[in-house]
């Protein structure tokens, strides 16, 4: 190895990264970029790798050792998760996880790379095949976690069934009450984790006041089910002395329904994401091809949903007679990604984004518009220059408007901008017929 100690260490980390199955065939330059964005971490046995209820903002690539994760606050008899050398854990691209639900500790000395989730948009653009694999890991996570959760539910149902003292007549009344409650239930929407904890504590106190055993274990279940005080009181009136077992049974059945719904939605969502990734990167297709502009824009919006969902209202206007264009599909998607990403950043992630596509003579005109502060007039003529940016170090995707300009020109297209405070519009015109 040659060069500085830092360069030598970079080569070691890249070599380690290439041993991880998800990264094995990625380009050298992309692996070097990934390492440069990451922090190497060493965790001694017993030390914390991730802490439950803390922000889920880091993807972890394990090089050495082993970590195990489980809930340490509240009920601790749930499933245990293990991550070993060669595996990727933590937050994954497109995951909806906001906070870690478990605490992970090293059971063998761990050496790993910690990659920030803030870099996921750029990761996707640089390494779409890797992104597809990481989305595949989401499928594996759902597949592995769901059976463990369901086994835990079934065990709770068995114990509750053995503990119940209700007679047949009381069971009928309680079943009617359960149906009334179930039909009125709404999904729990706590403004933050503190609100959830407060609700759990209030339910725990209510249960303890009625002599329910292991109230600390039952309270989170009922808080997640979003049972109101009035519903709990009505249930208690019909359950009598069997309140604890019957609430455990009812809460567990509601949890199993939620798991089934989440499994159905997660599977469909992951399938849509993988399809979108393939379309976004146009894998295994010729560079120049017929491109459906509407589909291209929609695919990009799906991919960027994680950034748009925070506070961006998107409106779409697609002409019904949009023809397909001959273009470089994956590069065209990069154009939309960069323009949308810049618009979102300009609006500070809160505002209105308009995506419009119409036919204009021999071109398809795409307009990406935002209601941000606008581009200062004195720099509008420079924004397509190489390396010119108004963003600070570490902000944005790292791919500037000069790249967008170069891609559009390569397709014999035209890009222009009009900007005043509250109304910035980028116009991209792509010729319908391929340039000769």
C-alpha cells in the first residue's frame, strides 16, 4: 500500500467492505465514497451499539464481532435480534422506523462502519443496485420479525385463556362489547415518544388500581391499541374479576390484526420500491431507449418520498397526450432527482412542489416548480456552471446543476430557469425523437 496513513486505512476499510455480501461487487470509487461518509466504530463487550427510543439515523455494516438487541425498558420477554460479521443492520433506506425499538449490545467485540441516513439520497443515486439489495433486507427483516412477534402473541393468548374465569353468558356479553370497541378504534397517533409513555403510564395506573397483575406489561399493548378511558371502563364493567386476562387477550388479538395489516402493507410497499428502483436505474437495459416521462417522474417521486413526506405538498399536472421520448433513462431520472432535491432544500423541506409535463411541438416540456425564496438574480446566469453551488459543505446530493445541464444537452434538450421569490421554475425540454 502507498500514500498517507489515511489512504492506507481507507484501502483497508474498502477491502473489509467488499467482504460484506451486499457490497461485494460494487465499484471501487463507490466503496471509497461510502467509507468516506462513514465512521468506523469499535464496541467492547457489553457496550451499547444502539439504544431504544433514540433516533434511528444510522445504518451499521458489521465487519467483526456480534451484537444482540432486545427491549430493555418495559417488557423484556420479546424477541432477540442478532447481527454478525458481514451483516447490515440499523436503519435501512426507505425504512419507516423513526426510533430504535430495541437496545443493541456487543456480545463479542464489534468493529463496524456507521453510515448516516442523511446520506441515503446520494447513496441511492450513486449505488442503485446496492439500494435494491438493502430494500431486500427490509423484506428479510419483516419476514424474520413477524413470526417472532406472532409466537409471542400466541403464548400470551394461551396464558390469558388459562387464567380467565368468565362463564359462557359473560363471554357473550364481553364479545359484544369487544366488537363495539373494535369498530370504534382509530390508529394511535402520538405527537412524540413522551406522549406515548404518558399514555402507557396512565393505563398502567388504571390497571394497578383494579388489581391487574403485571400491569407494566399490559399497558404498552393497550396504548398501542389506542383504547380510550371510556372504552377501558366499559370493558372492565363486562370483564369483572377476569379483567387482566381478558384485556390481555383482547389487546393481543388487536395487536395480531395490526401485525397482519403491517405485513400486507410492508410487502406491497417493498415490492413497489424494488420495482421503482429498477425503473429508476433502468437496470439491464440499453442506455438509449423509449422513456415514458410521466412514469419517469412518478418513479423519482416514489424514490424521494422519504424526503417529500416531511412537509412538501406535491401537485402533478400531466398532459393526457404525452408521447414517449428517446432518451437515456437512468440519466433522465438523475435530472428529476436533482431538480426536486434542490427545490426541497430551497423550501427548507416545507412548501409546495409542482411537477408538470406537456407536449410542446417536437419536445416534451417538464416543469419543476417550488414556492421557496427563489434564486438571487445576480447568480441565475451562473447556476449551470461546473462546481457552482449555493449549498454549504455536506448539504444536498453533491450532484450540481452542471451535471443536470450536461445530461440534458447530451440528449439535445434544453434547460432554463425562471425565478422570483415564491416562484422558481425549471423548464426541461426533451426532444421526442432521438438526436442523430
